[in-house]
């Protein structure tokens, strides 16, 4: 068993990449990740434009994201955010550490009882 809050000391070294671990990978392109950031930010001019929906939860720490057309979004411990597929977004900065839980997949919700 592994503790969700443990991370390698090497994440603290300058220039170290974020740690992204696949915790679960299911059928139908469903994926659950643990992400450890240490003051990381997306490179200037780079945007994420993903093929799948993503739901993120900040488990520890804080982060600032920028979503195209929505501006800056500040997240702190316990905050979560749904990022629909193809919503261009980037990380402006994180705390040291910032521990995320990310779920990727097709999160379309089918209509209930005849709703359209």
C-alpha cells in the first residue's frame, strides 16, 4: 500500500517535472491520476486542449489556473473543477506541494426520464 501524500524528494529539485501517476485506467478511456506539483506552471504560450473531460480536485495545497474565456481560477485544498474536453486551460502556478486528483473520461450525463 502506498500513502497518497508521499512523494519523492526529487520533485523539489529545480527543473524537475511534475509527478503524474496513473492510479486507475479503465475501459472506455477512463483514467484516474495523482499529480504532484511543486511550484509548477505551464510554459508561457502553451495550453492544454484535451480530447477527454477532466475533473480535478486539489487534495493538498493550492493552484491558479487560467481557462480560455473564463480568466483565472484559484483553487485551494478541497476545491474541485470540471474542465470539459477542448476547454483550453493552463496552470499559472502551484504551491509547494500541490497534490491533485484528476479523473479523465467521457463525463457526458445522459438525459433522465425523457429530459432533453
